[in-house]
C-alpha cells in the first residue's frame, strides 16, 4: 500500500497507473480464488487423474486443462501411475513416434517427449499421450 505523502507527490498519470495495477492484482487474486473453489479443494494430481479417466490427452493438453506448466505435468505423472496402480487401474502411455520416419519409441520408461529420433536424427516427434484405464 502507498503512504499518503508518496501518493500526493505522484503525478496524476502515476496515480492512475498505481490504481490500475492494484485493481488488476485484486482481479487476479479473485480469479485464482474462484478457480480454487471450482476445483472443490482437489489436489492437482486428483484433478489430473479425473481428467485422464475421461479421455486421452498430451501433457500440453493436461497443463492447459488443470492450469499448471507442462513441466509440472511430467513431474506428477510417475506419482499418478503409482497411485492409480493401487486402485486397480493403469496409466497407459501412447508412445511417441517420429513424424518423419515413423519410428515408435517402444518400451520407453520416461514420461517426457524424446529429444530426437535415434533412427533418422530428426526432432519432429509426436508428443506422447496419456489415459487411465481399468485393468
């Protein structure tokens, strides 16, 4: 918050800018609170599990759906795989493939997208997709 002396010393334009910034910050906080209430206090992993039960999605799609960074999705996936396994379900990974030569990355243990194709050395690779199925 700005002290009275500082406020008086500011120009009219500066005052309007400060007021606009404070209003934008307040709106952002309200929006975040609204999103939290819509989630009904579920954890991020619970939200990811719910989304993956409904349909197959890539990490980018999941990040947009839940509102986190793509990198965070990759950090949650190993934990989600263990959690759903204890519930008699399985996190199924549609393996990435090279879009140039068609090489499929079979048996890959990592959840992230590979950097380049070992066969043709291209970097044009389809993102892996994920879904949860009952065993």
